């Protein structure tokens, strides 16, 4: 019998996005459906969703969610994406905002209330719809309370008697920590607020709730699943993960090649393929024009970056390396948004090197496609990277990745000049290691035949969602088996 799977996510393409989690939540449901599973997706009804004008229908379902001393009502709207039903939890007080989780100045003050409400509202809508899931697949701290709720106040609900939970860590650095005096907002019994439960050095930790109370845990690459069990990458939760190591699966994210394929991409000026790369030069010219870089010669290696402006992304070593990088025969375009301090730092650098460096502070999906298609190489010098998607897009677009060997970057990029190499990677997190690897890429770029071989090797790689979905099905079945034993 096919499994009934509910995917709970705080963001999903094409509805709302801040990072790679949205790509996963937007693509995995359809891939699971192709395996014969019955899948529905839940996410908040943000202002972003409303502004995009998707066709949504009212379900007539309105549920009451206890929130401390008050009861808050939620409305459920229904849409579809790639044939999968998508339920939106509507409560304007919590979700009708410009940003999803906070402004550039910091997180929203009431994020605990917002996502406790979202998590519990999902369970109430499932009850109202009489949908009995075999699996609830939770994603990141915003849904970490769901496994705890199922172990606590929903334990006796017949509809959830056979429901197992799988919790995916997309980035363990973002944990959803809140002061202990806000615990009432969760609605959970205080018996769960202890070092074996939600308590984390005196505060509430929603990611920890997902790790402790779920039946199985997944991360978004094999390397990352190992890394976060070590103190240097576990952000204080490595001990929790080591304790549950037999329940941890590393599953590399797939990508949606119906959206990311240079042979059919409508967002680029000229399509191209591994057998005919001519169109890439037209994309390069348009990219240089879009970023206002003039006089860049064909022999100059054009490097692209699309990044969230956060400490994790290696912007500190990039900044330190910039004087040496700008002496090389390269040009660099950077597209990103995020922390204000990083925005200002990149603007200062672009003002210092206007002929070789151009920065666009924005979240622009269409421009992202042009960067992937128009750049010769793609730079990801991350301190850590759970999976990373842009290096996978880059491989498909013949845009050779230059990455630090961590997490999903290490899993997907094979270092040149190895016989099967598809990119360049360095291990040491330092400006000197970054400089050395970019210099190596510049050298290989000067030998066009060698570079073209490298491009085509990467374009032949396949990271489709079908393989990832099959691995998630294994994790679901493991979670179900463990639920029956508990």
C-alpha cells in the first residue's frame, strides 16, 4: 500500500523562497509522487504567496490553535504544484509580512509563536480533513515542534496512531532558539523542557526538538551528516546527533532539471548543450552587460557567485583574498542578499575594483539563471555547506565550480586534475587556499580544449530528484519500522 506523506516546510518554490530548503520542498513532493506515494505539502500563506497571485481555493476549514493563554484561528487554503496538493496556513497576524523570518536587521520577535502556531495548525487541519499520514516529513527548526506535539498532546489522537516523523536538517546553524520564559507559547507540557528534550543551555531549541523526538533524521548530503556529528560543525548539537547516529541519513539534494537546463532555459539569451556550447558566449556577453562590466576580454576567466550574504558563505576569506584575486586575469560578478554588514563590505570592494568586480544586492531568480549560464566558473568558498545547489546547477550549465571541500560541495565536485574531475576544490579554509585554487582555474582556462573537456564532464553528471526520492522512501520506511518497535 502506498504511503501517505505530509511534507511540512516553512518555504517552497515557486511560492516563497529564501534558500535551498525552498527548492527541496518545491521539487521533492512531485518526485515522491512519481514513486507512487500520496503526498501533500503544507506551508504558511505569506505575503509573498499572495503577491504572486497563485490560484488558491478556500477549503472551508478553519481551526482553533491554543497559544498560551489565547486561542488563535487559522484558515486553510488549497493550491497545487506539479500535481501535488499544497495547503497554506493563513493567519495574517503571523505571515502577512514583507520578509519570511526577519528583516535585514534581525529575526522577527515573535518567531516562536509564528512557527509553533504553524506546526500545530498543520496537525489540526489534518484532523479536520481526516487525513491520516503514515509520515510527516518536517524541515528545519520552523517545524521542529511537530514531532514533539505528536509525542505529547496528540499522542492519543487515533488519526496519528500510525504516524512516524522524519526530520530534515538543512542547516544546523539555524536552530530556532528562544528564551525559556516563552515556553507557554509552545503548548507542550513542561516535562519536555529538560536536557533530554527541548532545553538547550537554559533556552528553548526547536531544532533540537526535531532531532530528539523524530523517528528518523536526514541531512542534505552524506558529508554533512558526518560533519555535524563533530563539535566544529554541530553548533552544540553534535552530541544529540551522535546519540542518534543510527537514525541519521545523509541524502544529497536533487535538482529540478525542468527548471535548470541550458538546453531549454527560457531565462537565458541563447540555449546551448554539451555538444554545442556556442550559446554560452552570448550568455557571457549579456551577463557582463547586466553587471556593467566593460572591456572584459574573452581570455579573462569570468567567475560568478550567487550567495546568501551570511558568515557561512566564506565572505571573510573572499574579502581577504580579493587584492590577490584582482591581480589575476579574472572578472567576478556577485549576486546576493542578506546581512547588512556583508552587503556593505561587498559594496566597498566593488567600489575599490570597479573594472573587475561587480556586486548586485538582490534576490533575483531570473538573473540567477543568467549568472549560471554566462559565467565561466562558479565560486563557493563556504566555511560549511550542508548541500549547496548552485554548484550542481553550475555543472549542468558548463560553468566549472570552484569550491571548498565541505558538505555537499565535497560530495558533488570531484577535484581536477583527477581523471574524473569536474571542478576545482580546496580543503583549508583560508584566503591563501582560495587564491591558489582560483589561480589553478585561470591556468586551465587558458587551455581551451582542456577547459571544454572539464565543462562537458560536469554537464554529463546527473543529480535528478528521482534518485534522492528513492533514498527518502528508504528513510520513511525506516521511520515507520522504528515507530512500530517503540
